C-alpha cells in the first residue's frame, strides 16, 4: 500500500499532525510519496520518497490529505483525475470531510488490512459559455460552483433555467450550485438544506436574496442548470472556493453533473448524521 501524502503547511498544526502520520505509516511499513518542496519540512525518513505530485499520484494506491476541508477538496480533485481513493486527516477545525481526527491515527492500520469502505461521490462541471455559444472556461467541482457579484457592491438579477426551461429568477448577491457533499459548505452558510451524500442531486441556493420568498431548490442529479445575469454588471465564477474568474458580458454559466467522480475512504462506521451531530455541536 503506497500512500501519497498531501499536507497543507499553512495550518498551524500541519507539521505536528503530518509528522505523526508519517511515523504511523512508517511503523506500518507503507511506502510514502510527497512532493520535493516538502523535504525542507520533513527531511529524510524511512520509506519516504520525495517525487513530483504527478508521478506520485500515478504510482500510489491511496491519497491522504492533512488539513481541513479545503485541503481535502484540492487533493480530491487530483485523486479523481488519477482514479485514486482519498482520505483526510483533520489538522483544521470543523473538517466535515475528514475521515479521522489527529488522535485517531491508529486507524490508518485499516489501510493495510483493507478494513475500509469507499464511497463514490458525484462532482459538478461548471462552464462559462459566451454569447456565441463557445465554451470559454470549464472546471470540475467537488463542493460547489458560485456565481456572484464582481467588484460593485450591488444585487443582481440572475435568471435560472433547468434543462432549457425557466426555473426561477433571483435578485441576490449570487447563486451557489452545489453537490450533496457541498451542502455542508458555503450552501449551508447561505441557508441551503443539508443533503445526504448519496442523494443524486444538485442544490441551488441564492446568496443574500432580496426577497422574502426566495428559497433554495433541490434538483435531480441529471439536471442542467443555466444561470444568466442578463448583462446587468460584472459577475464572477468561483469553483470550490478557488480564485474567481470573470464571466464576460453576455455569457452564461452552465452547471451539470460531471462525468468524473471522487472516492472517499471511510475508516470508521459513523454515518452522515453522526458526523453532523459531532461537528455541529461544536459550533456556537
């Protein structure tokens, strides 16, 4: 079992937790791969090889991220491209997507024994289509695609269609289209519903809608959502919280289920509800 470890070294606990992960994997006799830039942090260790990410992801059996949900999502996209399952060790705060906490590293033994399950999660493809019908941007998302106002602080009218038919118009700061995995992320903060990961669906949630009657909508997973700002001003698209790209005037955003999926590794028997109860009890 070869493991590619991807830590987020901006986290205050990243070095301590990653070192503990490396020690545990070494004790288990698992070869570990990490990108060369991390050698300055972790030095020479038994069974640890520094190699470029592309080569590491091609060669490994499992991807392991150390950090919070953002770290996990970025690593999950890489794992998806290479068809590798992924798990997250929490070195952050809430981390809804973490498979284990930093005090549960003994559970990594299950990777060697094969005592784990994988859960395939849907992803989204977000595209910007210009006024001539040409696709000028495309990105896959694990959590969500967000279209929002640009530099001007004002609400905008966003016209949504589903499978070519009018769906709803929002007067709002923006719209979030998310997967069930992303229902615990930005969509939750914007008042969207919590959806179990196995439900094949797209969630549409307005951001700060200027209406008493604007609500989030849950659509069938095979739905194609189109969002048009009607040329009312600068809008921007951000996929999974990454740096936003400007949506050109006259263009529209198209979001649909991706052909790609990502496989989450579960080392524990806790359910979605168990995780929610544990994580949400620490808020407020």
